[in-house]
């Protein structure tokens, strides 16, 4: 008996950010697989797919937004349901990787929760991960399987170059650890000068930095502050103020993940930056929208990566061999 098998692409979405998943599916020319998903009275989550997934190449999209533990758990349950329904390959698509900031031990007796998340998805049945702008590149090594680490850099830099390309710019990293990312920004913006913020972070208090000063020359230039995420906004707002104190003529904030935990919106509204540019890796509800905020879609990047994986192409080629 012989059978010529054809790969069957199927896209699934959790309930955390369905708008992004629908946009990705539309760009792929397919629909989202219908499913039943609800919670029991005690908070337990139930998921069941409404059509056969046997032998499929499954891509499960879920953004780990607030309440993060609920959506991570739903993501895991979706993967388990696919494994038990005999999907051929399961690719977890997490535009924002939950717990990524807990990637190492700063002090004794701390967890490395980013590794735990990777282990959980592997145990649930994931064969591959696709994610965007990890907090630390080494998290790719936490998952025992292929990890496609996408970068929002082309989307963000194209926007900044188109809108501010005629201005005198300087790219500023919010800390020394992200200077390599800032170098890529500089290259894509035509080799503009680089600077970084020297800061001291408190290890005993989350989301709090103590000191800021600019290392590099931003005087007479618009500072483009780049970061992977904006959570409470304290770090990036202090960095913007430091840039203005150092003689910058203006500040643009550009970040991939808009977590925007309180009081981020108030801080960003009232800060010295003229524009805050983010992507929609995480949902941004209406009550967190404000005039300075510009949201760019990450869906074209995700859909192209999914297509490359499905067709056994090259994800690295999407980023000029740097991914």
C-alpha cells in the first residue's frame, strides 16, 4: 500500500489575542481552526477542536498577556490536545515569551522560570517554537528543539526611517546589554551614532532602576530609544529624560512588546518623548491607547515565518542571515 502524503497547514489561536491570529491566518490564506474553549467555575480551562487535526502541521498562536498564567496554561492545554489528536508536527507561536525576564539567577534560591516555560511546552508536545524579540538571546537554548527567533527590527526601523529619515538621529540603547541590537538599528538607519544608558537596577525591587546617564553623544540629535519591551515604563521614561538632559532635540521610543502595566500609560503620556512606537505582539486595549502611541502589525512577520517553516524554507533569510 502506497500513499503520497501532502502536508496540511492548520492554524490555531488561543483567546488571549485573537485579532492578531486572524490577521496572520488571513495573510496565509487560511482560516483559524474552530474550537471550543471555556473555563470551569473553579478556573480550569477546557479546549476541544471542532475538526480533525490528524497528520497536520499545526501552528498554535497565543500571546502571553495579562493574566499571563491563565493564557500560558491555555496555550499548554491546546498543545496537549493537538498531541493527543495525532497532529504530525506542533509549532508553538508565542509572539511574546512569558517569563522571559527570569532567564538567570541574580541571587541565590531564585528560579530560572524562562527555562521552566520551555520545559513545559516540550513536555506538552511542542516540536518547535516561534517567538519575537526574546529578552535574552540565550533563551533559545532552553527549548530542546528548533527555535525561530524573529526580530521586529525591520518593521520598526522601516517606520522610523520613513518618518524621521531626514532628521539627525542617534540610536540609544536603554542599557549596555542591548548594544548589539542598537548596532543593527544604527546600520538600518544609515550608520547613525550610537549611545547607551548606564543604569543601576535594584535586584530586590522589580521594575526599578536607580541611576541614568548617557554614554555617547546625542546632543543636537533626535534620540531613538530602543528596547524589547515596555512594562511599567519607568526605565524607558528615565532614559528619555536622560537623553534630553544630554542635549537631544527630541526622543522617539521604539519597543516590540507593549506590556503597559500600570502606571505605564500615564508615564508615557506625560514623558518627554514625542512618539512611542510598538508592535501588536500583545493586545493593547482601548483604555491603554493614547495620542503618542503608534502600533505596527507584527502579523506579516509571523505569517512569513510560518510559511517558511511549513515549506521547509529559511527563516534566517528573512533577516539577512542574522537571525
